């Protein structure tokens, strides 16, 4: 099937395909004039070559030059992109009077692509290529001054300018500096300035509105939105707020453009209906106001409680009529006013620590355990109480990593490195502190009351899953002929253990151990499965499996068998609730939750629309409480630091459990 350029009419919803070149079969539309009558892009000529083309009023394509057209002026009279017509790939500027003209070169290095154009076509943003070193540099070209390099970069740094304001005075782009990258903003006065914190996860160059006040792009597999009025960035999903319902399962993975006024954003994403991907459009009406936080301000102006939802700014003024009237995610109607009933809690840093990682949350949702890394390069076991968000060390000993916690948060298990070549399974209690549970082992799960611990110990030629109690000690679990077995989780009542078996080639099935012995789920000669979470009575198992190049998160019950919740590369280990009706997992570099009543996988950011502060990104989910009200994870904060977080739905909210 060949790609075809199309045009959507947002007023009518009509989609019209644009004609390819004579002899060609495929085409791509890359940009449109302000009134939408002129579209530019590229089309094949039938002989393996690509040509820059222009469509006017939906008519047949007009050939401009070999290459691709990537941007067009507001009135459709000026086009830029790249061409191979000059003997090498170069950026061009096209008009009817002059045809295609090269943007030139700097010190022998050619301008490679024109990626964006100002309103009247007199300024172009793009990239320049240097062969020594082999990198791209961000550039701006103007009709009056020609080419200029944006910023003074180190020899190994590279970047590109991908957006430009209507007057051509503000340029945005992506610039890499070693392993990290940042979105930058350039003016002739300020030079290149970082717009957002440096990260290693910016996956597309940005796009901007005509004024340069709104910038959109992609980071951590999510579409982000930056507004000059707040100097903060948020996810496009949050910007839509209450307009996006819970069972709307689109993953807005990439923002690819924004209208001149900043109110219409377009992009690409995936959903259950379009697993291979599709296009989306988000239109913010003028009555929605600017993207303000979810709090009623002391101001005579209307406060935006959530995008698409407004109420008077005076505290106590009516904005809903009855408790049944929706106020948006994270809000509930009480006494005629929408009030917040959800919370997002950043987990504090241990003094002197540079980074933290969360591991698990207690069943009651009050305690989170994880690891902190001080400046000396060692690691420390950390516990947070969510009522304060304050971090405290479980032990002063280095190289102690907690992996699981019981229902009340009073028992923690994990691994303690006792030498360069040995680690032991430990158990920590509030009364006795840390005690070694089993030598050369790792404790990975604990029952609700803390009396049963499961884990993995090293044996000659492999690994061995074990189950520990104070009465019996560490007892090996059946593994048949498999050289490797791992116990990864245990039910709240301690009766069911889940994990995996593995052969010498890295393949093996999900394993369940109970009073009935070993049970293998859907055995297979190829691929690998792992049970990582189990509900209170062991009737629901969640985990990950992969094979034939496909990885997914699964949920198993006796009635349904193993059901894939989402196809994609799983991240942190999936976890489930007391009933097994809600699953928390990391998919496509985003924290997600799945609910059995809707069958929908939803990003955590979407569940907490308007609650997560601007600038936070939630790429990882690491656990969920027994009642499904508390989800924990890790992600970059507004300063770009990796930090743990907890998302908590309060008692007045509808819990995510059915």
C-alpha cells in the first residue's frame, strides 16, 4: 500500500486525498498555507526519486525540484525544504519568479534542510551539515542577511532549528550536547537559551505558534506543550483536561504541529482502534482561556479548573449543580463548587543524595520504598511516608536495595550487598531493623502481614526460587528440569507465588506455585514469560512476556487465560491491586494503568488531568496500592532531575477499582 497525502477539513471532518505525480504512487503532505489552500510536500516520480511538490486548491501536484518541500509561507507563495538538484543535498527557497535557489553555505558547509519558514517567507530555520566533524548545526537564513549559525557549539555538539516565529525573530530547535539534549529558544538579543531542562529523551524537534508563545514537541514518548505565559511545560493530555474521558484510550505520542494562534495542535498517536498509529487534532476554544493550574485564584478573572471547564474565581461560587455533575478528573462537586480530591506528591530527596528510584508501595498506600544514591556512588535504602513526602533511610549501611513492602509498610525485603561478589536477601522491620534472610539470595516479594517472603537464590549452574517463613526457613520451590527459576511476587495471604522458569537459551514460561505445586502458564518452546504481580488470593496474575520480537504486558485468570493488555516494550515490572481489577505498568516509556471494567490502558497523566504540576513527566509506573488509589513511579521533575512520585486519589474520588 502506498502513502497518500491528504487534507482534513476540521469544520466538516472531510478528508480528501491529494493526487500523486504522473507515474508515481505515493505522496506526503508536510505543510500548508494559513488558509489551507496551498499544501506542500513530496511525491515519488515512479522511478525511485522523490520530488518537492505543491498542491493548490486540491488540484494536481506541481513539480518544484528534486527532493522534498517541508515548509511554506502564510500566503503559499514561498516554499523551502531540501533538493538534490545542485549535485548534493541542499536547502532551497522556491518562488514562482525565481524557481529553486540554494540557501548557500558557511565556510564550505552547505545548508542541508529548510525546516520552517516565517509568515512572509523572508526567514527560514533549518540545519547545516559539516563533514568534519560529522554533525548538523542549527541555522537561520534571512533574505537580507543570508545564513547564520545559531549559537557557538562544541565540536561534537549538534542540532537543528525547526520552528520560527511569524516575524522571523524567534527560532526554536533541538540541540544535543553529549548524551543530553535540550529544546532551545533563540533571538538575536539573547542568543541560544535552553527552553526546557536538558534531557536524553527529546525525540523530535519542536514546533511553535506564530508569536513563539506556544511550543509543542515530543519527550519521553509524550506530546508536550510549553506556554510563554507560565514558562512551564505540560503534556498535551493535561492541556485538554476534562475534555478527555477516562475510557478514551488514545496515547498522544507525538505533537507534530501547532496553529498560528496556539489553540490547535496536531499529532500522531496510537489507540486500541489504531494500534499501528493514527492522527489526532486538539482544538482549544477561546472560551477555555489560557492553560492555568487547577486552583481557584484570588482574582476577578475566571479560573480554569480544567481545560474545557470554567467556574467563577470567587471561592465558593457555583460551578456545578449536583454531586453527579462531572467536574473533571481529580475534581469533585461539593456544595456547588468543584474541589480537588486527588493529589500528586513528589517524593523528597535524601539530603546529600543526587538521585532516587522508587521500588514499591505498601498495600495501604501510605509507604513507598526505594533507593537513593549519594555523591560517593553507593546506594542506600529509602522509605517515604506519603503523609509527609519526607525521605528517611532504612539503614545507614551502603548497597542495600529494598524491593518489596508489606501492606502496612512495617516489613521491607530486598537485597544487601555484603561484598564485591556476594549479596544476601534481607528483611527489615521497624522493631529489629535489617536481618539477613538467606545468603547469596534476593528477596523479591512479601505477604501482607510480612510472614511470607519469596525470592531467588544462587545455586550451582543456575538460580532457584524460594519461599521463606519463620517456621520453615527458605524452602526451594519446584522447578522441574529448568536450570533457572525465579519467584517475583506473592499473594497477600502468602499462599500463591508467581515468577518464571528459564532454560539455558533464555526461554521459559510463567510459573505459579501454590499448595497444589508448580503450574506453568501457556508453556512455549520459544519466548520468555515472567509473572511479576498477583492479587490478594492468587486468582489474578500479571507480568510480561515476549517472543518473536513482540513484547507485552499480560493479565491472567483461570477464566480468561493469558490476555495481552497492550503491545509495546514494557518497562518497570507490572503490579496489580487486591482484587486484580487494576494493573499498573510502564508501556511505551509512559506510566499506565489498566482497568477491567473499561478494558482500557490509560496513561497515569490522563487519570490525573490537571493535577500533575507543569513540567513533570511520568515515564515509569512502579507499583499500585491494594485499593488502586495510589500509583507510584519515577520521572523527571521540572528541573530535569529524576525523582519519585505518588499519585493519590482521595476518599471523595471514584476509585479506579470497578
